[in-house]
C-alpha cells in the first residue's frame, strides 16, 4: 500500500468515499492529492504538533511549488508527478497551502466577503485542482468548482463551530453576521445557545443553500459524468446542512455526521444520473 493510499484509508471522510465513483486511474491520482490535502491540513490543525514544526512543514510543501525542489518522500514525488501530468498551475497548490497557514493563528473575518478569501484558498482551490484529476474538460467547470468550494467550506464552518473554538479559539463565522443578530464573540466563546444563535446560523444556512443551488446550475452538461464525485460531495454536504437545520444547529453539543447507507445511496444515484444524462 502506498503512503497516499494509507493516509486516505485512515481518513474515512466524505471525499474518500466519493473516490469510489472514479475510474481507477483518476482514483489513484485523486487519492494522492487527497493525501496531500490531509497532510497539510493536519500540519495546520494538530494541537500536539509544535508550532515551529507546523511552520516548517508547510514551508517545505510550499517550496516544492515555488522553488522547483524535488520530492524527498514518496508523497512529495507523487504530488509533483500529478501536477505535471495534468498541467496544474503551481499557484493553486500554493493558494491551498497559504489557506492552511492562515489557520496557524486565530482568525477573525469581518464580513462574508472577507471569509470568501479564506474559503477560496482552502476549498475552492481543492475543487479547481480536482477538475483535471476527475477528467473534467469544460473550462466552465471552474465556476462550478469555485462556487461549490464556498458552499462546502461554509457548511464545514457551521458544523465545526464548537470544535474550532476548542482548537485555539478560532472563529470563522463573519463578525458582521454575529452583530446582525446581536450575538457577540463572547457569546460564541461561552457557547451561548439561544434564539439569537439559531437565527444567526439559519442566516448562514440560507447563504450555503443558495451556493449549493448555484453550483448545481453551473455543472456543464457535457461534463456531468466526469463530475460525479464532485456532485456526490455537493449532495452529501447539502444533506448534512439540512440535518443541522432540522436539529436547530446544536453544534456545541454534537458533531453532525451522515450514515454510511446515505453515502452509498448518494453514490448509486449520482452514478445512475450521470449515465442517464449521456
């Protein structure tokens, strides 16, 4: 088993599950990229890793793309290989790493527009890199990838409100949106769960719903088969969002997850739809 396969097998994430919808060659390349994403994300988020090791680890990855270094590990070499194979711009990998670097210090985003700069780096660029790995051919799919990235990351932010507070008092929700509902940073840090919080989260959910709907409309008709994995992610995270909405956003008390049967059903449905639309 390769290093990338081992990392992906241990992750048990929705993206790792979506890999099942891909042909083997595409799946192998996406597995390598996913392992890279997990490694840089872990460098930014691991509370047990010394700060200097986090900084140096992310710096090393960035230098691979900015300074033309050769890979010194199996994963580094494989990531550089798929970059060249699919002619992926180095700046997309750099954007993603810089997004992870932002997590090394407590974040505050005043407005949704400010937050989008972050969600673009850590999520939309993932989609942009994945497009050629999925076999996408239509340049219009880039708009889809960017919009879907914003929707996925906003859903992640909503789900992880409590966990982010526990991990370095991180607050990703726009401060202006907290103020809109007269809900302060101190309220959030103290896990105050009341009507103000529920209304503020419902406001975020409406925004995420609009982004999911927009992404669905942006799927290029000729690229539907190649974007089955991405559409699986859209469906799974939209269901996750709906689950939080139905439960009044009890994100301080639990981590919302989807049952395996739901993931299997989503995989089958999107596979069938991609064939019917051809």
